[in-house]
C-alpha cells in the first residue's frame, strides 16, 4: 500500500513514467488525480460469510478477494482506500470514462460508476457479508444516488455542553477539541446537521460509554485476536486483558453516527480499533482500521473512505 501511495504522489507531480513497469492492472483518470489498482486482498471467513476484508493487505492465497485499491486527491488532500469485487465479476478491463470508472468483466458485463458511488453502494457490507450480498450491492453502484449536502455559513467555534469549545480546522475539514489528551471532532455543513451532532454529544457519558465500547469490542474482536493475531509463543488473550490494553484516543461525531477510536495496546500490532455507533448510540460495528507504524510483519493498513 505504501508503494501505491508513493506512485500516486509521483503521478500527481507529473511523473507518469513511473507506471511503465508497474506490475498490477491499473487505470488512471484523464486528470491523473484518480488512480485505481486491481489486486487480491486478505479476508477472514466464517463459513459462507466474509467477516472481515483487508484490501490493503495483499494476499495470493485462496482465501483472498479481489479489490479495487483507489487513490484520490480531493481539495489538496490525499486519500486511499479499497472496494471488494464479487467473485462473479472477473475484471478483464478497467478504464475511466470522464469522472467515472468503467469495469468490464470476462463475460462482457459492464459497470460504470464514480468511486463515490461504489463506496456508498458497498458501505453497508464492509464486514460480515456473503458473496451474494456483495454481488448485488456492487451492481447497484451505477444507480446509487449521492446525497448533496446543503452547505451554510458556519461559525468558527461551537461550544457543546459537557465537552467544551470546538474550533473549525480547515486541514481536518472538521471542528476539533483536545481535552485531557483526547481528540474530539465533529462534521456539520449546516445548522440542521449541527443540531443532530449536538444531540449525539448530549447523550454521550464518556466514562460509562467507553466501558461499554470496550465490552462490545471484546465480543467482536477477541476471537479474531486469538485465532489470527497472536505472536509466536504468545498466550491467548483474556477478556480482561483485551479491555485493559485498549486506550481511548479520539471521537468523531457525524450527524447520524459516531466513531470511537482506541489505541490497540499492540493487540493487533499497532493498528487502531474503530467502534461505530448510530445516532441512537447503538453499537453497529468494531473494526481494525489503520495503524500508526509498520506492523511486526512489515505490512501496512490504511483505510480512508470518501
């Protein structure tokens, strides 16, 4: 993944010669700002369901899944992420048609959609999905309607009860508050969204909620840790040990959901643990989403959603 990032940065600086000997199938948009690569990522299966998929952890094994790895520049920022491909759509050709990605299968089935449409169509099945569910969602991308958010002039600072004063940070495209080494963010483009954000914050009692988030994460990820992420000669981790090693680091609130982030205490070799909740603060998922440094096997994991 790091190499793909570096290659895309070179492309953005005008060095397309770097692609001459590139080993993976790829396509490049006309403006050279969208770069898509096809490769096989790693998965964890439970019978016929794919529990987790890691598009940025390369796999040549039979338990892998083909993924589109994409890079994009958006208003000066650089993002990279991945989209899974169902096994009944074997790609023989991919190219950009304007601002949309065109995929053609070996059976001459054609799908044309923007990267945002692919991302939105598949966002509900990032984990615990069947190949049939993936196949249906993947083919819905061209008809996926992207919500246009009505933007308003927003204040530079917003004070939220029980948290404090948030300041808008242009680089983060979000409001930010740092309190007792915990980073809190929220996004809102208009006053209606801001009200929803405040409603979510008003229902969060941090100490109690963090404990509940840890309990939920143990249920979701303890088995994964002990099945696939143990070091050589490392004993299985208990529920108590798992919770003790998680350290709450940041919170990001949106108008209809929120993400809680934890340092993994080296449970997953330096990755970040993300716990998702809906606007009612009901837990919806817990995942390993990224890492601060290279893990102990030398690979990297970066997940950025558009």
